[in-house]
């Protein structure tokens, strides 16, 4: 009878939905349900084919469908607490997680972006009135060149100016 929290995980570039298997042990292996859709666009990392989350309009629309589908499918199979659905991601998956949570805050209890910058273009704060209560966690590596501290600070200013509640964490 326990209503589980639900995590939808968006992998980083050059990876795929199986990244969730490496992420889950660092979070918990009990008391919640997690699912990871595959990125919307094929990409290459070196010579290896992989997937990524492009920030083009067609990819964002596809990602919205995938998020909604993941939530619907998991809720049809498990007793999921409807107010405890979280979306998170790494790198470009983190950026897409932010974009989707800000676009569709009614679906999410919170969002986590690890190394993923605030999305730009296509009005990411179009639903800011509805998203104001959405908890946001931004995480960034101290020596990251992909998402440097200066960009994190800039993103934080934008989110605070929009009235968002944001926590930040730096990791080594």
C-alpha cells in the first residue's frame, strides 16, 4: 500500500538509458521506482554511437512525450505517489530535465541537474508562474569545463530572478 516516489532519469551525452543502473546505487535501491528513457538523438562519442538530448524544438517535444509516457506507464504498473515524481539528469540530460520540469511543472515534484546548464532558447521560463514552487537542485563539478562555476552563478541569478527556489551543490 506504500505509494512510491518516482524518478525519471535523463542520461548524459554519449550514454543511454542504462546509465540509470550506475546512478541508482548512489541514490538508493529501495523505496522508490526509477525509469530512464533513451535520448532523443543519436550522437557519436569518439567512434561509439550513443544518444543525447538535443535542445532543438523537435527533440524537446519528443522528450516531453517520453517524460509523460514514462510517468503514465510506471503509474499504471506501480502505486506511485502523484506528488512525488521527480525528473533528473546528467549533463545534457540535466539541461533537458530542467527544461521539461520548467515547461511542465504540474508533472514534477522537483528537478535535479548534475552538470547540466540552464536551458536557453525556446522560452524555458514560459511557465514560470506555475513553476515558482518547484524545488530545483543544480550540481556542478568544481573543475568542470563543460559547466563552469561562472555559468552556474549566471544560471542561479536567472532562476532567483524568476522567483525559483534553488539549491546548489559543487562536487570535486
